[in-house]
C-alpha cells in the first residue's frame, strides 16, 4: 500500500513540476525588444461596436510594441492615412514594469513608475504552445506577437 501512495505522490509532484515549467513567466530580458503583432483575436463584440473594433483590429495588425532595457516603452502604429484616431492609440516615452509572478506588464507615465496602477495600458503575457499572446486589459483583443 505504501508503494502505491509513494508512486501516486511522485506522479503528482512530477506533474506539478512539469506544469510549473510549462507555465513559466517571462523575464525582463525575454520581454525586452521589439514585438510585432501577427494576428488579432477578438472576443465577443457588442452590437454597434463592430466597425470601431474592426478599425482597431486593423491598427493592431500594423502595430509594434517596444520594451527597451532601460524601461522605456513605445507602442506605435503604421498610420499611412494619418488618421487622428489611430494616433490617439499610440504611446511614446512611457515606462514599463513586469510583474514576473503574474506575467503582467504595467505601462504607465514615468512619473507613476513607482506605483502599481496602470494608467496607459496593462498587458497579460501568455505562452500557448509556440505562440506568445498579449492580452490587452479593458479591450476585446488578444494579440499574437513575434519578437523581431
């Protein structure tokens, strides 16, 4: 009986260790650099918001996230039409902070860098197989990204 319990406990420990390795969070070194959006997945879109969400989806497909090692953050969009609405989405010269245990990146003004609140953007980073996903808080978007 003891050997069955020992085998069962060993199995559970191996599963938990494997799960922990699979779900490992990003480090600042892994996050640092430029990330291009390659796919945009949208959640259920409320009626009447379809055209606005489609426009934002197109903007995300032309966007780039830049996490500099010095904690400077840039979110830019290729905006060939000089659309002022797209320009409002862009973020330049902000500060980024990674919470390694949760995989959440807080984007804030530099003057707010010592706080735990986000005032510009919050991104939850997740690995799904060989894909890296950015979940943008308070939006309908899940972004598949690739590091450049």
